[in-house]
C-alpha cells in the first residue's frame, strides 16, 4: 500500500478554512467550481492547471428531521451528506478526479478498475467526457446493479465480466494491469483517497467549519473511511480544526470483515504494525470455510477490503467504532431516507442503519451532531427499491427474500385500480 504524504512546511497553507469559501466568487473557473479542486491546497500533488475536473463534488449537507427522528436523535442533530449528486451519481467521482489527474501525469493511455459498479461508472464517465484515456472495467458476473452497469456501457467503457465475484475481479485486475501497464484506479490507488478527503471538507463547510461529533459511513473497500481519517488528521496537524470527530464505519452483516477483525478480534492500528498473523488467520479461515460476501448492498459486498490497514489508522485517529447491520435494517433505513426526499442506494443506507444502532446502544448520544454519508444515488439500484415497495410477493422473494429480508416496514405500495374514472377517484379518496 502506498500513502500520499506532503511536506506541508514547504507549502503555502491558508490560515483558516474560510479561505476555501471565497473560491465561490471565482466559480467560473472550473478548478474553483470543482468541489474537489476548490481545496487544492489540501491535496497539492499536482499543479492546479493539470487537475482534471468534470464538475464533481457539487454536493450538499442536508439536515433531515425525518431521518434524525428514525435514528433516535433530537431535532436538528442529523445531517445527510448527499454524494449521490455527483456527475456519475456516487461519491466515487471525488476520488476519480484525483486518480485520473495522476494517471494523466504519468502519461497513461488506459485506466482500469474492478468494481461493484460505481467506480466503473465513474471511470467510464471521466474517460468519455475528457477523452484522455480508454476505460477497461472488470465486474463480477451478475454482481452489479443495473443502474451502474448501464452507465459503464453507455459511456463506452470496455467492460470485462469475470466469472466470479468482486474479490475475484479485484485480484485479476491487479494482475492484468501489471502485465499490460494499465493505470489502476481502484481505491488501492492512494490518489483516490486524496480526492475523497474533500467530502469531509465540504461537510465542515456545510457546518460553517464546525466539527461534528460523528461521521458515519458505510464500509466496503474502506477507501472512504481511510480518506476521512487522513483528512481530519491532516487538518488537525495543520491547526485548521480544533479536534477530530469520531468515526463509525458500518459493514453489512453479510460482508463484515472489518467488524469482526476490529470489534471481535481486537485488531488495532498499533502504531502502524497491526497484527499480520491475526489478519492472515482471518483470511485463511475465510478461505477454508469458503465464505463469500453476500448482501443486498452490492457496493459494500466485499470481504477483502484493500484499505484495511489505512482504515485501522483512521479508526485510531478518530476514536472510531465499527458495526454491522442486516440487509433488513439497511432497506428499512433506505426507505426512511427516501421518504425524506433524497433517496440513496442500499449501501448508503447502511450509514443511517448504523447510526440508529449506535444511538440505541448509547454510543452516539441523542444530542450529538451526526453526519451520515449517503454514498450513492437512489437510481443506481432501482431493483432493490421497487422490490421493497412492491405488492408482488414473487418479486419481493426473488430480490429481497433470498437475502433474508422478511418484511418491508415502510413500504409505499402502488394502488392497483381498473381503468375507470370512478374507480380511480374512489381510490384517491380512500388512500389519499
Ligand atoms: C464504493 C461505495 C461504497 C464503499 O466505499 P468504500 O470506500 O469502498 O468503503 C459505499 N457506497 C457506495 C454507493 C459506493 O459506491
């Protein structure tokens, strides 16, 4: 694993974070408009004029009364950082703009990734908009939500469907990239994480540069959580924030490597030397038992998170905790988010389900200021949403029942009416 480190003492640094707000006045300039490059001084690995942007990071921090109530917080304490508003519909664009910039600096002509869907959608979008590189994406067979696959295909990426799951595709793309000299943009790529730091800068900006008590984020490959920890550690060391928030990383119960290693096995960062034997034994057991990741939240259906070590560091820096939530809890939380009007894909709702769990445990206080990151847009995975709200029991069983989901507590069912004016009017009176 490589890590990006800066010689901060040799770089010009603004005295206060308010400096970045001032860039709004200059938003006709694409680098000031970008929600990533607006913070260039905090990720200064490339000259500003070389930074690639497609207008990523125009995302907002929304207070949500409804979701806050569901989570169990007092009014005004819950915020949703809505990363679904990125050009390709997920937070991945934050990291892609940075990795893509570095790829261009190296003179790459092709870039590749293995993906549960959103990284490939993002890479494909950057390639098609900028025409700087060709995209090669690896997906597991039958493991990608249609919203995401449709983007990769539409944007013209070479799409290689491997007979296997994400962990298989991940292993192969690393071999292929090495052999063919293709630039790899998976979150093993440290520049991705540089771009993803800016999600937290925008959260702080949304809170008028105040530090929240908790950041809650779903954990898949653990790039986001790692990036968030790095962002806060650097800001704190630079004296730009007075304290760091606590971090909660939420696994799906069907893909809970981090949860088990940290909360059950006691794995820690340990000054940069986490117990390798503990990790090795965990994966050996996983292989022996042929355990495969399985969750409706396909974006976090990952059993071998590549950023495990960096995430341990983030948990250390932010006094973090890890929890697991069931697919049932994820979908109920997702319905609550949707009812609040933003809408997210299943993986994103793990953050809300996790926050609710932590409030019920008393780990998060009811008065704490909590930010849940909504990582991807609702339209990424319409199948899961429709199956949740459906009256068609067969569809429900096929998509959700097979994942152990038994009920849809917050289903908003369509009302079937014959094609008859009186019947329609009657139905509206009855249900409206
Ligand atoms: C990639 C992704 C995740 C997982 O993020 P990691 O950085 O891999 O932990 C969660 N939600 C969505 C929507 C994603 O696309």
